[in-house]
């Protein structure tokens, strides 16, 4: 399900993946944009399905590559990957699969119907893995994440487990693919019927803010 922006506001569509380290690094930037442009731009989040289907594998298969890339993410973005995540990776058994955390975000969005809070929840999901080393394949992992948002755990778990939510998650992956997104994160701004790619990959706050201001001015939004 594609998030619905507030009436008449431009929409900044943040396309990310819960297992993408660069998305984890970009989320604080998006959160700041959301705060600074409140009332001018509606921010929504979509999950792209970076690791799905035949690509799902034990984290041990890609851990050597991940260690190198995440060190670069820390250097460039300033986020930190926690010792618990490092321990998870070194143990090697964790199943790297984008579907369960993406389904959790889709479930949260379905319940709250609130794009702004869905952005914050998506970052909480990333932090649960990359900072705290929690198992995103275990549905009960999300119970503690729901508390700050006031979402009922029983309602969440029931919806999370339905075939309809699983299907909606796959449809979200397909929608992102149709847009032509090839990497995460990607930031797109929709103004009326027009879509503009604001950033491909990570972009620092000042650069993203400047680009967004220029686009809004250019389009009279």
C-alpha cells in the first residue's frame, strides 16, 4: 500500500530497506527534514525489498562485505552500528531477509494510517537490528518498538500474521520496482502528478535540504 500524503502538500517519499546500512545512516537526515519542513512537505516511507526470495541467506554469507561497507557508512554518515549487531553477524546464523521487517512497517502503517509516525517506526526497526542486534524475523521483536507509538500489540500481531499483509508487502516491493528504484535509499518528491528524484543513495542533511528548497521554489510549492 502506497502511503497517502496530506491533501495538497508535496510528498517526500523515502524509499529504503530495513536491512540497508546506508538507509540506517540516512534515516536521521530524513527525520530532520520531516521536522524542519513540517507543514510544507509530507514525508512517507516505502520498503524496497533489498533482500528477498532467492537472495535470502544467512548473514555469514555476506558478513565480510557488510563489515567493510558498514565501516564506510559510519565514517560518512556518523551513525554507529552496535556491538550486539556485530555479535549477531559474527555468529553467522541470522537469516538476512527484508520481508519480515518490511511487513512490520506495512502493518504499522495499516494500523495508524499516519505516514509521519511510520517514518519514525521504520527508523526504530532499523535501530533494533543495527544498534541492538535484535532478530527482525521474530514477530515478538516488534512488541517493544510499538510501545512509544501507543499501538496495540495484539492488533499488530494479528494483522502481521495475515496473508493480506504479506501480500501487501510484496505489492509494496513491486511498486518500488515499477518506479525504477535500483538502490537504497532513494528520495523522491511528488508534487501534484509529477515525481522528481531528489537523491539516489545517502545525502547529507544540508545538501538534501538545499535541493528540496530549490525544488519547492522551482515548482511554486
